[in-house]
């Protein structure tokens, strides 16, 4: 069975809380009706953005992280489809494509112990299988002249996003990554910590900028690797900007823009970087959600902004009464991107 599960009107209705006198996003978003020819149908509809969910945490497991990111897609839909359709943001700009069903791979991963070498190698192989599907679907969305908005899942899916964009545009692409980590670890087998290094090694990723890196959690070996390709891979750290104040947030936005805005680029957002957000590697310190929204507003403005990926949120790891907050944050970020990006229409 093909892993892409196309969403129907009935699927959207399941998440939408209807209320008299209001119009919710779930009443206006578009869906596709032709499963066999969905991308031809997508090319012909008048939406600008395509929502794709990747509910999995296999890459996180393979990177010794905490599982739970598989829940973010549903949490997001519960918030996003109940946003108000109004003059600031219109639901009919979006097609909800559906999600990639990796339940069989998730079941296989659950039986593996990452501390055992052979089991970890099996996890790497499962991530490779995910890569193949993600890159194919993203490339088809791009070829349909739409902007993918991908909701993870782990940050391992950055590789499939980058490859998919590069294949869709038939050229290497750039990426700006708002993240506490580089995810530029060694090529030891695929997991959530090396999606960018694999994409760079294979020529899909040309220029890469990591914004707000946390100094305490980046190995010397990774800094050394980046130093060897300093013309292509650049970064700043959270400590440089907010703790020691050696650099300013606004100036660094411009520096990052100069590095990546000379070609089509993807915007990667790892929720691990926001304090007290339930994620696979939660942090008590970092940029605020408001700063992240400003960052997204800035980079979403460019005509070269070609996809948005939000990952590593793990509602299952939040307090029970607050488990909706991760999905609500993701919904704010998605609408921020849609609002600023729509000005290019």
C-alpha cells in the first residue's frame, strides 16, 4: 500500500468544531478527490500551499532521542482546522494533502533497541525508507507549483524535504534552520541528527545556515566539520546573540539572508529550540516563540522561500492538560508563513 493517505472532506470534518456564526479553516481548506491522479488535480487547483503530515519518530529513536513526535500532526490539525477564516488568513489558500502512513515502520522500530548496534542499523534502514517516500512526495508538490508545508515527525525528514525540493526545481537548494542543533553529524547511517550532512554530501544542499545554535550541545567534531566547509555552512549561536550580546538578532537575520537568499531555500524549524515546548530534546532556555515567529516572518517574505518544515514537537511528552499547546504553536507558525507569503501572490 502506498504510504500517502489522501485526506477527504470527512477527514477534515472529524477535526473541525463547527460553531454558528463563525467560519473555521476546516470549512474552507481544499482537499483532493482523485487518489490515483492527485498531483495532476493539485496542479489544477487554485491553492498556494500544501499541507503534508509525517507522523513518525523513527529518526528520533535512531538518534537516541525521546519518542513522541509522531503525535504532532494530529495535534496540529486539531488547532489549525479550528482557526477562524477571516480577512487576515483564508483557509482556501491551503490544500490539506494528507499524511504519510508509516505505521508499519513505526511498529518495526518499536521492537528495536537503539543501544544494540544491529538494531540501530535496522533503524537507519527504516529511516532510509522514509527518506525515499518523503523526497518523492515533496518533489511532486513542488512540481505542481505549490509550496509544501510539512509537519513532522523528526528532523530526519529535513533530508527528504531538501532532496524533494532539489529534484522538483532540478537544482541544488539552500536551507535556513532555526535550531539548537546543527543536525550535521557524521554520515554513520540515517537518523534525525544528520539529515543536513547527508543532503550536503549528496549535492542536494548547497548553502546552509543554522540560526541560534546552542553551544553546549554541539560536539567539537561537528564544529570542525563545519569549519572545513565554512563558505557553504554558516551559523550563529544563541549565546552570541542573547547571552553575551556579541551579535544582534536583526543583524543576524540579514547575515543569514545574504547566505541563503540567492537560490530557492527551505525554512526548517526545530521546536527543540523553544523553551519549555514538549519535544524530543526539550530545552529550558532559548529564543522565545515570538522571536521564532519574527524569524519566520522575515524569511517567509522572499520569493525564494520554497517550503516550510516544522518538526520535533512531541505533544505526548507534555503535561496532559497542556498537550494541545504544541499543535497550537505549530498552527500559529503555519499561519504566520501563509500570511506573509501570500503577499507574493
